C-alpha cells in the first residue's frame, strides 16, 4: 500500500510539472535530452557495455555526487576485475555531462523516473549484483523492486542534513519503512550514523565508513586554471567557489554580490584577482549581471559547438573578476588560489566541502551556514584550519587580514592540508564492503 500511494503521488507531481517541463523543452532543446531514458528506454550502447558481464550500478544525482563517486567507480572497477562492469546514472544534466567525461558515455545514463515500469526496464537489462546510491538519494520504488529480486542496495557516503532529519522525524513511522529497505548504510560520520538510527534504520545496517570526498584526487592541470593564473600575474588570487542565493528569487540575497562587496574595497586596491564560481550553470547568467562592471568571462563549454575551441588563448587586458562558468574546473582553480571562500554559507544553504581547497594547502574562509559539512568543519576548526565569518563585513575583514599576513595564511592552509590527509581512506573501506557483498 505504501508503494502504491507513493506511485500515485509521484504521478500527480509529474502531471503538475508536465506543462512547465514541456515549455522548458520547447525553449531549450537540451532539456529533451535523456527523456526516453528517464521513462525506461535503455540505450543500445549501454546494453552492449553490460552484455555478458556482472554489473554494479552506482547512482549519483548531480555534480557533487559524481565528484564524490569518481574515485569509488575507478577503484571499484579495478577491485571487481574482469567480467564486471560499473555503470553510473545521474539525475541532472550537469551531473550527466560530468559523468560522461569521467567514466565514458557508454556506461553513463539518466536515472529512470521512480515508476515500477521504468525501474524494471533497467533492472531487466542491467541485472545488477548491487545498486550503490551516493549520499542521500532514496528511491522507494527502486528499493522495493530490488528487494523483490534480492538485489542489495547500499547507500554509500550517507549524509543526513538538518532539514532532511527534521522532515524524516516528523514522518518517522512511514519514512523508516522506506529506509529499512536498504541493505546497508555507509555513513560519513558518527553523527550521520546516529541520525539514521533515530530515523528508524536498524543499527546493524549502519556503518561509519568516512567521507568519499576526502579521497577526491583533483586534476593537476587545467587550461582554465592556466588562463586565470596568467590573468592574475603576480597578483593574489581569491576564489569564491560554489556561490548560491537564498532561494528568495530576484529580491533575495545573492552570494556573488556579497563577495564582490567584500572584495571591492581594500582587496581591490591591493590588486586581488577575484574568481567567482557559481554552484549551478543556471546561475552563470545571474553572476554575469552582478559582475558586469568588472567581468572578463571565461567561455563556457555549455555554449560552444562541439568542434569549436573551448577557451580563448589569452585573457586580454587587466582583469579584476573572472566568472568561472565551466563544469569540473573548480578543483584545479582552487589549486592556484591564495585564499578560498566556500559558497552556500553566507546564505542559509548549508555550505559546501571546505576540503576541496584545503587539500592544496589553501587557507579557507566560510560563512556560518555549514550544516551540510558540520563534521568536516568541526575537524578543521579544531585544527585552526578555517575561518568562519557571519556576514559580508566579517568576510571583508578576514580576507584582508589573511592576504596581508601571508605567514599566518600559509600556516593555516598547511593545517587544513593535514586535516584532509588524515581523513582519507573512505573509498577503500567502501570498495571493500561492496566487493564483499557482491562476491560472497
């Protein structure tokens, strides 16, 4: 009855969204991409890639989950060996593009909508030995169908945000029935594990394996990073990564604007090059409007024909602000930074991963909204490896203080690098668990 009710509600939601989706598809052809796959049409190249092989299906919703899973997919494939194939599904367009780039298009596909017929279509072709859901994606119908077929579902890198926890506790009687359908939960931290048990997951199904994002290996080189370094010359570079808004529309607070205001005084006078990297592609245009007085735009891969050069050979003239409007380059750009600000934290969006710049010894500044990464931030605070600011004014003061006191900034960055190195190993623990389950 629970699954039937869920399917009915999902049908209603999709019906309501259908008109809006149709308009988007007419205006933007890219929104039509993957529509057949979402309704259960398995591509021939995917079917060929899994033919006569045993399969592990990894699901990563969007860019963040794809990045978290990147090393896991590689190491898992190597550990499973010949006769196995690891396939990857995503929900978003940006996640799909990055996954194809990292893993190869033939084994990457759009996640089917969580209806019985579409999920069964993929289960029939892939015949997975296990399904691995990254972080917090829970798909009731998929989990129900897997349970009927005896397919284990593992939630890896499991994280429970404050909002998700509150919602789940309000509906614990219903929600716990869904959560129990997973065969195993591999939590990022003890706090996440405790929340899962409180939400109704049996304690024996929960293990702490650590955070996969501690093990991400950032690219050593990037053409975009080279261009930004060239534009900066000998000037300090501050990177504001994964900036967001407060979800209140055009009248709301935009982090890009807060960062620019914090930079526009003494930091600008010092010649600091500011790099702003919005979290989502739909925010690129928003950020361009906010930075139009200073902006030099790095050409986006999303707006170029397939055979056109992606980036200009040089950035002409003196640049004050660079808008990073590409996907997958932020980690490499952090490498060249003198200082990093982590977005989604001056607005109440829970923040993003401060270890992305910390792994390079870059000092990190973050706003006070970091609920999504509380465990990581706590470790960095304990090591005096991060500065937390409450508003634009404090951000400005902190940026200037760290830019002027290079010795303090360098020592802070090195402490952050140490935190990053001490926490590695989650990927191996997760791979060992998955291999143990599918090969027993």
